[in-house]
C-alpha cells in the first residue's frame, strides 16, 4: 500500500519522495526500544561507516549519500535483463537457472516440475472439499468443489492460473487474476514432497480463492510490481514488469553502464556506472540481499517511500525499518536466513568479512554432485584444514567431509508445510543453543540499530507501525492492548509534523480500536478517507466501526464504496447483505448474498443468510435447496443447523 498520495511517475523503481523529519519527543523510549545493538555494533572497522551515516540524512538518501556509483541516483533508468544478457551471456544464462532468476513466471511454467497424476495427490481432499489441478491447452485450472448427490458437485469454483510464484526449489504458489485483482489459489505444489496440498497458512484459515496478493507480497518474488493507489491487490497492465527477479535488483539500473559500453569507453579501475556488491562496504553489501532475505517480525516502509525506491548501493534502513526480537534472531521460519546468520559466532567474529555472498554465488547454484565440496571450500576460506573437528575422521570422510550436514542441518519451516530449509546459525554442535520460545510481540528492536543516526526521530513512527502490525496478527487481547498502548505515543510523534502520513494514521486508528476507543478510531479513519476516499484498508475499518457504533447508514455507505473499490471480495458483499437484512431489504440482501457465493460458494455464513432471504420473501423451495448444500458442507453440524432452520422458518 502506498503511504502517501499517489504519484504520476510510473517509471519502474523511480522515486521523487521527500519525507519530513518528525519532531523530537520519543527520545527516552527510542533509546530503549529502537537503538538496541544486535550483537554486531562492536565490529572493528565500521566506525567510519557509522560516522558517515550520522552526517547524512535519510530524508534524501539519493542526494545526501556519497556513493562512488552514479546509478544509485534517481532518474537513471532500468534497461531489463535482455539488454544485460547481450554482453554478460554466461552470467545471464546461469542466473536464469538460479532460483532467483526463476522466482516468478507466467502459468503454466514449462519446466515440467509439477505432476498432475494421482501419485502427486491430484486430486486431494481437505475438510470435505475436493481440490483438483487440470491442465487444459495453454492454461492450467485450479478447482475447488463440494461433492453433491448423483455424483454432481454441489458447487464448484474453477479458475485459470495466471502466474506461478516461486522457483520450485521448495514449492510453488499460484495467482489468480480477476479483472486486475490478484488472489492466491488455495492449491500449492510442494517439491520436496512431490505433491499438491493446501497453500501455506490455509490449514487453519482457508481463504479459498480470496487471499489478496499485495505489492509487498510480490516485492521479493517479482522484478517489479505495483498495485494501483489505495487498493490492496489491484494492478494495472502490465501487472509484473520483467517477471522474475532480474540483474538490476542487485546491481541497480543499467542505463549508464549500457551507454558507456555502447561508447566503447575503456574503464580503468572501478566502473562507477553499475553497482558491484562485492566492492561495497559490508552493511551496503549485505543490504542488497537483505532487501528480500531480511523479514524480521515487521518490515515497515519509511515515510514517503515506495517498495521499489531502494537501489543497491544505498543504506536499506533509509527505505525500510526492519524490527526483530534480539533473542530470536535464529527463529526458524521460511525467510530468516539473515537473522540466523547474524546470530552465528562465525558472522560476529568476522568483522564484517562474512556475508551472504561469502558462501552463495548469486549467479549460479552448484550442481547437486558438487554441492558438498562447494560449501566445504567456502568454510575453508576461513577455517584451516587442520582446525580441530570432534567428529571422527572416518565418519566425517564417509559423509564426504560435508561441513553443513553437521553445522547447518536442514530444519523444518513451521510456516510452510512439507518444506525443510538450511539452518544458518552455523552452530558448533547440532541443535545447540536453542533459545526458549517467547511470544512474538516481546522485545522488538531495530535490526540496523547500530547503523541508524541517533538524531533520526522518524524511527518512532516506524516502531509504532511495527507494534500495530504485530498486534493485528495475534489473537491475544491483553497483548494487543499493550502493544496499542505503546504504539499510540510513537504514532502521535510522527504525525505531529507529518499529518499526511496515511499509513501512520491508519495505524493510529487500529491502535485506538484495540484500546476500545471505537468512536475516536472511526474519526481517524474518516480523516484518512477525506484525503483518500477509496482507500480500501480505511474503508474496511470504517465500515466495521460504524456498524459497531450503530451508524447503519454510514456502514451501508462504506460497504457500497468497498464493493465499488473491489467487487471480487465476497466478504464485502456479505457484510453489505447483513446490513440490508437488518433493514428488512430482503430482495437486495438476497442479490448481495448471491454475488458473495458466486465468488466463494464455500462460505457457510453467506449461504445461511441467503436461506433466510428466501424464507423472508416466501421462496421456501429455494431455501430448502440451499439448505441441502449447507448440510453437505457441514455434516457434523446437522442437528444444530436443523434447529436453526426450524427457528428461521416460523
């Protein structure tokens, strides 16, 4: 979501943002919560770098940061992978075989990774629903259905897949395009299991075909994507520029470099037209990888920034504030490699020498039969061959002297089923030093706390946003209230001099709601909507709050505006239908229920409301027909549902 009013400049990854600095007022709180040093602030050789950061300003990183590379400046254009590949043939060819170079694709993908037979669990069933993947011509359809009588489905959703997200190294997700709105399919491919199953996160909360795919979702999987202003998941055409992550995401825009090569200029020394991450200071070098591989507990866009404003060679923390739990740097999740590596003794003792590209070749993966030797040689760059190893020599040699099998073993990713990832904590003994689990809302700290300028007070706003982001993900009321309480003064400080910061205003509204201040929260969201009348997030919140306050006409208006903003969200139609039913407008209520169920026929609550509508307008036969479908979808609730129908049919 955009944080400021939409800009007209559609140039890929260009930016003209110029945020203002927030007032001082959170110094004491920030000293304890933001400037936490994550075990790396004592590294020798970084004092010069940190002092340079303190002398420059995050307000205008493009103008104030001194870089030897001229392509970090705004206005330098991106040229695309094809142009890069014309000269760098070997690197380009290898990179497009690397997982990063295969991170996003049009469906169907032609690499024959997926299988479509029964051995690959096609179809499979979960909670009474059947899922089936069907290639048909140049398209692949994902289907969800409920078995009915006489072998016919009671209902079925069948939609063509437009995009495949992920290289397939661990698996793939699939995106559905509904008139420019992108949603995730409930069906995903799991490579390590060689099978189809529900998408990650769907086991406890099946969103069917309605999980919205935001610009943040696509940031690390695509070369460039940008949702239309104020929407959650609506995109213009082309939706994705360049599809997979490309050369310029790590090297910066190539316009100056191409122009120099076309002029056949001889380069002596450093080529200042294109970023080479190997020649960057350690924090800048790591930032190139961290733009995607540092997730933390919350990733917050700085005020005035857009997701693709960051350019390699600039400090990442001037574009994003990433908050982590210091004691949880080794948390095992799908994207936690950076936090894990930073917690390792190898990294902390390297004085900035060790980094992602110390072990990983970003252009090419080692072949399967050379993997052990490749990574062993990486280890031996720092560890001498004679270094003591307590593992018996014979057993070590039998395991091909594979260092990572002991020190970086595979570990399950709890947020992605059927998937094992490499543990980047590089522990001396397997499974040693595992910290006891703590609630995810405790101890948030800025990951780049040792690099931020102490006088940068805009970080209070970022911490406030992070606290609310975490609060909205958990279902622990007392923790939510505590986080909201802590966030409010931080957000107020930021808004004192940046009243147009819509993301901070929305966070303030959510904080007030969590604190039980419903009326004040609604007023905040109304302020946002005065500036951005179609902003989907604020419309959602305003509709809910107006209904809680008994402001039925306002709630109806917000519902209509939500449907106009996104007609493919079944819940918008359902909530509008509920409000209409409360006003006894049964025929219009019925229409909205039908629209809701066309989008998501698995929604039992919408079907119950549809049954009520039919009964109220005297169409009992239609009501009973819908009730039979309801019973098929929830057979375990038959007694309760029949009691409910008897009450409704009085």
